[in-house]
């Protein structure tokens, strides 16, 4: 059994729900701790990531931004220390990459000017970035979804210079995995900040969800037009349950801010319908496949049954200042909680590595309630 699998077994208690997760991990044919060393063939030739701080792996280190995490205690449990990941350790796309048999995917900013290799994929995610261009502007520089798609265009030119045969490049793109995790900031760093943004005074929640989905669809279709054919798009999480929202005291003790969660669900319902429409209406060859990653549902399940997954604390950040450690996020050199594996949240906005591992497993090998119409393991066979 691999080192990574042993760490999973030792990290959590063996409740019935968690046992299923651990057995699923141990039964996989991918050795996560040796991914990319040639001993296990990768299930996709490459993975390209578009997202926000949930999956940013260092792009914002190079930007003039307040949304940065390249300092301790971020990365306290990551091999190599702080990297720009907004967690104590790995993000869920780090774990997904390991499950797919891929080596670590470089941040886009690290690939510029002949930097890190782009052949196994690139991560374009940017903290504070959103679907809308204006989202997160109060935090300084960030890369919106539109800019991330533009950045892929530069990568594509480099790939064309590397793969001189167009047919080989087309096959590579068609078989690669695209992971998109955006939309959270359009709420917490836009719509839910009426003193800084006008969106909530212009649009009701339904109209705002429609605006987001329209922009999101256009960017997805642009990526499809560049040659990608395998997509997984993640839902917006239950934002009313994060320490940042709980710190405002708008929910009774032990409960989430329901109106904020309702907003997220409005978007998610539209996103799932979009997946159906894109899968059914496209007749191009090879036919594209879109998967809806129900991170909202998985998150709610874990928050509703924390002990079954090895968690004790579900409403307080492991690192931060103020009520629920949610009013101010991790400060440099702050001492975080000791039992990080027992916490769902690392800081005011982001989950712990322990949580990220479970989300990755559910995306890779879960049921239709986790990934619709099927999980990433099955997607790799198409």
C-alpha cells in the first residue's frame, strides 16, 4: 500500500461513511504518491485548471494583490511550505491530479518565459478571480475567468510549437481534462459586498445567477472552440456556511446563512442544466463531455455528518482572527490550530487539506450525486 494511502488510513477514524471513502482510495489503480513517475499510466494526458483561490497554486504570488497566501502558516502541512495555496496543505485539484496519475501541475505564471513544462497541464486559477471581470477588484490584481481563458491561448501557441503535427495536438486537447471552479467570488467578493459593488442593487439573486451563467457559458464555449472535449465544472459551495459569513452573526448558532446558500443554489441549478444542454445539443466529433461536480452537495453532506468523516469542528477556521476566526483571515506567522485534520475550514473562506482529499475522492470515484452524469474515473474511459 502506498504512503499516501497509509496516510489516509491513519488520518481519520474508521466510521462507516469514511471507511467507504478510504476503501475507494485504496482500491484505485493510481499510486498518488508516485504520480507521474512512469509506474502508472495517467488517465488523462494533461489537466488544465481554471478557478479561484480554492485551486490557485501560486499564480497570485506574481500579482500586485492582497489575495496572496505565500507565507506561513499557509502551507504548514505542504511539502515545501507556503506556495500560494490557500490551505494548510494540498487543494482538491492537487489530489485529483494524483488520482489521475499526473505529476504536479505548474501555475501558469511559472510557465512563462520557458519556465515549468506545460505538457502535463497548467493551472490558471487566481485568488479573488471570478466569472465577472469586476469581481474581486477591491483586492487588487487578479485573473478573471476571461483572462484565464486568454492565458490558455498563450499556452496553446506554445503547445503548437512543441507538437508540430496538428492531428497530435488535437488528440491531446480532446483527451485532456479541464477543471473549472469559479463563481464563489462573484458572490462573496462582489454581490454580497453592497458597499463596494452595485450588482445587488441592480440584480435580484435570480437575475444575477442568469448573468453569471451567461458569461460562464461563453467562456466554456471558447475553451471548447480551442479543442478541449472533457470538462468538469464545479458548483458554487454553500457560502452561507463559511466562517466569513458566520462571523457577521446573520444565522442562529449552529446554522448557516440560508439566504446566501439559496443564492448559490440558484446558480448551481442553472449550471447543472447547462451541463445537460451542452451534452445533448452538440454534434461535433469528437463529441464534448461536460460533468457537473456537485461540490455543494458534498460540502453539505460533510457538514451535516462531520463525525462520519473524521471532523469535529465545522463552523470555525483553523487560522484567522475574530468571530469563528472568520473576520480576518490568516495573518503572517499566526499560530493555527493543532488538530487541523479535525477541522473542515482552514481559514475564513477555504477548507483544510483533509476536506480537500475527500472532495477529490468523491469527484473521482463517487456516485451521480457527486458528479453528474458520471465521475472522473468513468470520464477518463470516454
